[in-house]
């Protein structure tokens, strides 16, 4: 069983780090703050899992940690701080403009705030009570976490994203459905524990939710990297109405769309039947009007 647990953690960590790379790709390739903010949440997830794995290693292999040891208490307090930061990052994630159009977003934010408060209270009582906080408090945290995850999942899958790139929709909706699986998985694990089966600890069925999120992120990043002439570009389609905010001309809006498709100056010149020098002039004017210093920054600013 110990070898199985080790292999499971290797799988979870490998997909977790792959998902971090995927989110970096999505942050560059696809417009939307969701992937950038999710990167913070993902990093905290990996850090939390790393802490659990380290504790398990010290406990099982080195036999240095026990439930009542001061080192064990230290690990528990650090884990509590990471969890508080994790739910704080969920609140930050819920601040993405697209999510504010989804009604469950408000309830998910409230749930995250309550969870943070309860976890902080639990952390405080762990000092006089050792590693066992009161049962009532632990149950309150569990219910608060369940409420938050359900509302977060609903907020994500009900967010209108018709005008966004397909990879962005896959990311948001995929994470949403995975999040909704958290509570059923937790319930199944609770029923298993009632039978007295604990040999799989510190693994949790809830990690399947996290594994699913990792797979979704990797797939979304691969979709963002895929180029297809007939597909919508990664940064969406700019219109003249969007360009009015920066006083862009019709030609400059057209230029922005070609840049969003990843075309080089030479390819843009060929598409428009103009010289590369003229293309450079248009791009320079775009940068000046929008206040950008690179193509990626230009595209992101046009969508913000």
C-alpha cells in the first residue's frame, strides 16, 4: 500500500506541475484573467500536497513525526495557513469580470470567507488542544468547504463565455464540472471511512477532483497552442466598437485581428497588400494608442 500511495503522489505531482506550465501557456496565449488567477490557486494546491507528502514521508520512512509531536503540530499549522491562503485565492479568482455575471459567484465568495474564518479559528485552538480541534468545528469546516465547492462549480459552468476562445471555455467549464465532483467524492470517502478502512491515507478520493482539474488545464493549454486557419484566434475577434475605446481606425482594428492570429509582419503585409514598412508603422501607432510595448500586451489590453 505504501508503494501505491507513493506512485499516486508521483502522478498527482507530475500532472500538477504540468498544469502550472499549462496555465502559464494559457496566460500568454488566451485573453482572460481566469487562467492567471487560477495559476495562484494551482500553486497553492501543489504546495499543500507537497506538505502532506513530506509529512507522510517523515512519519512512515524516517519515523520522526508522531501525532502528538511538536513537529506534527508545526506541519498542521503550516497546512492550515496554506488552506487559508487557498480559499483566499478562490475569492481572488471569483473577482474575474466574467464570473461576476454568474449568480452563484456571490455564494461561493461568502462560503470562501466563512471557510477562511473557521480554519483560522481551528488553527488557534490547535495550540491548546494539540492536533485535535473540536469535532463541531471540524464539521462546520467540512460543510463550509462543501458549500463553497458547489457554489464555485455552479458559478463556473454558468458563466457566459460565448465570445471567448474555445480553450478558455474548456478551461472554465472543465474546472467547473470537476469542482462539482468534489462533494460526491468526499461523501463516498466518508462512507468508506465508516467501515474502518483507513489504509489508503493520506490519499483522499478528493484528489481525483484535483487530478481532473489538472487534466482539464493541460488539455485547454494544448488547445490554445493548436493553430487552425478556420478556427477563432486565441484572443477572440476585435470589432470597431472595441477599437473606439482607444480611437483605433478600421485599418488598425484589422491589424489587431491579424496580430491576434499570430501572423508575422511579412504575413500581415501579404494579407493586406501593403509593404512591411507600412505594417510596422501601423503596429507602432497601435502600441502608442493602446499603451503597449509588445504584441501580447497589446492584445491583452484591447480585451481588458
